[in-house]
C-alpha cells in the first residue's frame, strides 16, 4: 500500500516522467495502466502422515493435468492467429509440464520427506534454480523463467487461485507487472491488451518473443517499475526505444500517436515489398537468413522472406528432451530441413555451459571459478559430452539427405581444437558408413568466430573449413571484457567500438582470401543501423530474427555497395566510438530519413 501511495503522489507531481528499460518488442502505444500484481502464492509447509502421501501425489498430478489443459486451451485459441512463435513457446511449456526432473523430482520429495505438494514443488525448484544460477549462457539462463512460470501455474491449480489475467479492463489497457509469463502474454493479447511492461525479463526471454510474435509493444527490465505506477494511470509504451512515459502531456501523446502511425505505415510498406533476394543498387548480393530457436519458427521465417536458416540453436532440444537419442534428434533436424523447403539450414552444435546438468546423461555440474571461460561449448562437447556430440553429428549428417544442411561449431579458439572437431566428424561419418546409413558427403562445415583468438587466427582457420559465422554477442563481450548483462559496465558494450570493428574486418578479409563465405548472426545483425557498415566490410550473409528481415532487405535494395564500402573505410579509420556512431547515424538519416529513429 505504501508503494502505491508514493506512486500516486509522484504521478500528481510530474508529467512526462520517463522510465527506461529494454525494448523487447517494437512499436508504440498510448494506454491506461492495469497493474497485474503477482499475488504471491502462499506455500503451506504441511507435514503428511504416511497414509496421506498417495493422495497428495494424486493431487499434484491433477494440478499438473489441469495446467496442461490450460496451456492446450491457449494453443487452440491461437490456432487462427498469426503467432507461430507463441504457439511454439506454449508447446515448450507443455514439454516442461511433462519433464521428469520437475514432476518425478517433486513426487520423490513428497514421498521421501512426507510433505505437501506445494512445499515439495518449492524445494525442487530451489534445487533446479541453484543449477541455473551458475549458467553463463544468457539464452539458457533465460529458460529458468519458463520453468518458474510453469511451476507457478501448477501452484495456482494446487491452491485454487484464479488466473492473473482474469480482471476488468479499462479502454486501451497496458499491463504492468513484475514479471509476465509467455502464457499470460498470449492471454493478454487475446483480450486486447495494447502494451506490456515488466520489471523483470530480457531480450532473450520467451515473453519478449511472444510479444514480438503478437506485435504487442513491450518494454522489460524496468527497475523499480511497480514503485512508480498506479492502475488507471496514462502511459506511453515505446518498445522501439525501450521507454515508458508516465502521465504524458497532450503534446507528448500526439507525438506518440503520430510516430505509431508512421511506424505502422512503414511496416505495411515493407511487408508489401516482394521477398526477392536482397541485392544492392549496384548489384552486390547479400544473403539474408533467419536465426531460429525452435523448429516451429520456420513458417515465420519463410513468411518474412528468409533465404535460409543462418543459425539454428540446438540447446533448446537439450532442454526439452530428457533422453537425447540420436533418432529423436534426427527426426527434429529432418523436420526442420523439410520445413525450409530446400533452403540452406545451418545447425549449430551444442553450446552448453559446463555448469549445466544435461538431462538423460546423469552428468553433474562441476563448480568453476570462471565458467564463462571454462569447460563450455565445443570444449565440453569434445570432452565430457563426446558421446552426445557424436550422436548429434550422426543425426545431423543423416538428416542431410533431406536438404541443404551446414554444421556450425561454436567457440573454436585454436587450430588444435578445430582439428579435434574435424576428426570427430570423420569418426561420425565412419560410424554411419559401417551402419550403412546414408548422408551427404558434401555437408559444409563451419566455425563461429566469437573468441578474439579465432578472429586474429582467421586466416589459418579458414584453410580448414567451408564457411565462417561471426557470433558478435560473445565476441564483443570477450574483446571489451564487458558483461552486457551487468548494468554497471553495460555502457561499454558497443558493437561499433573500434576494436570490435577491426576484428570483424580482419575476419572478413581472411575469409575472402581463402575464398569462403562469411556471415554474421549476433544481435548486431538484427539492428539495421549497423547493416551498412557490415555490408561495406564485405559480409556475404546476415542472419537475424525473422521479423527483422523485411527492413534489412529494404535497406540493401535502396543503397549501393560502393556507398557502404566508403562508409566502412571511414569508420575503420576512426578511433572514437562516439564519433563512429554519430557518423553512422548521419549517414542513415541522410538516406533513410523516414525509416530510422535515433
């Protein structure tokens, strides 16, 4: 109550108050705040008699079954809407609701400790959370929130608490909460909510993916949000800039409405452009691929004109399958290749952290002082996960007869590591030949350039592979010694830092001297403002989220390679990131004044 009273006092005192967070889903809306308080579920610490254990486990199973039915009902409601990504995420939640680590682990605690289902689930979650807290990979770390959302749903069904989204709505509702689950986001979109704002969350979270899929403007990671807002307060949500404006003046509202209409008009124009291959005005070809996290996103990739898949992350398959059999993986890869209808598909092998327990293998994590630089990614695949790595390679190779597949190996740092990888691939092929199982012997093999050592050694590494793909997220962090998720140093994380740009240019030159293609697939690729510099350096491929592709294609078609080449040369000669960003901004505004906002 004190938080709300203080928020009311502030709202009366100040107009146009700006709260900043992370732009999770682009777009602008003006609406009225609806606070969706989490209503923390009370977990009773109940001890059981021996005779109560069986009925308690049965009650837990009924709550899980009810949770499954609720998610399936949401999927049915989405059937006739554009929201393939949202449906895929709900499917992932269904998989988690059937996961033995969550279910059997909870039932085991009920049985052994003779405690109530709510308490047992809470204890099980604490054990799972301990493992997730040690993760370094932001994508996998964000999957903890999905487990938490699924568990909260089970708890609500155990306690009889109603859905959080069951509430009366004011016109143009904007939901504000500490955290919004993907399932809640689906429900809210169905109910006509026009914007989402949360204290928690990041760009990689599934709620952000759902918001983008349903085209709902969203800002996440707004610290102290609930201390600042009250229900029925007028708000502007700017998911493009990552801003939330409280109590806007009429002038500010008019400006927001105008920008929103302009953005919608530009998106409609881009969507209407034919999805032909991207070629500059002077004939330079740039292949535009999609990054996929789930196979179900393939339809969205095709709808936005993707020429193929530049990065398919396989970690999600590790999270959703307890037993990672070769046969199960083969079916997934085959399905993906068929979904992309003959277009090239780049499958990245496991990029798991050494501190992460891998389902089905009984491999427990080993504590490390610095897991980000420890036994992770390809290092883990070549050592403790080698049987799994071989099975994955065999599955991908078998699927290669169904379409054009490329295999991408993450976090290669030296020639010796790459040689170990190539020997393992040769072993997987030999195993398939002995079995009499077919594969395409021409499958292209490539490496991620995401360790500075690999960028500097690119000329040597290029002699041994068929293509490069630059992973800018880790490359920037390692080069600048900056954790982009650490708010105290995040200001140093900038893709246009001279050191980063020179490493990129060095890698491109090395690839072209070796006559192999080089692409880029990090977040930098999806931010169109960076594209002219990347084009000018000579990148052959860009892989981004499917929704980013129409704008990237538009930019390529309305500029020339000669212009971007001149821009890249100027940028590479500069030494101040602020001057570089200013130059790029002016270059873009001069050529695309109605397309970009800065």
